C-alpha cells in the first residue's frame, strides 16, 4: 500500500486544485497532513448543467491510480437563492402572524357574543 495519494480536481476552464491524503497506518498522528480544497464562489455563479469536474488520483510516485469525471448541476447563483429564501420566509411569517391575529379576533368576538366578561367566567 502506498504512503500517500494526490487528488487533482480540474474544471474545463483550467481552474484546478490539489489535495494530499496520507495513509493513517503508515504515519504517526503528529506527521499526518491531509489537505482540503475549495474553489472561489465565482466558479458557481451562473446556471450551468453538466459542468465537468475531472478528478485524478495518483500515488506518491506519480503513477495514475484512478480518474473519473463528475458532472455538476449548478442551478442558480447563491445570491438569488438567498433572495428567494428571505422573501419566502418573510411571506410565511407575515401570513402566520396575520392568521394568529385573525384567530385572536374571532375568539374575542365569540367571547363578546356569549355575554360573559372576563370576570364572569367559571373555572372547571
């Protein structure tokens, strides 16, 4: 078993990142180094279907172990999603608040129709 692997992530637009993963059995915890990757938000800023992400896995000596292609579906820019989320939640909470006020008024009307004031009610 090899001591570490390199993962290479590449988009078609020459945007690439590399990550390094070591075999945890071969190295003590103090010497382990596992990387992470991130791409800038502008990579996913417009709607695009079947965006290709090429992944290559190589051994420490550079020999190719495996490679595959991920097809990503990018629906909408994050800013638009947040706009619709906040708008939808605002409509929801305003509607819920309006319904609570409506029910409160209906209960008050029923209480007034019964002819009993707040002090005249009997407790069970």
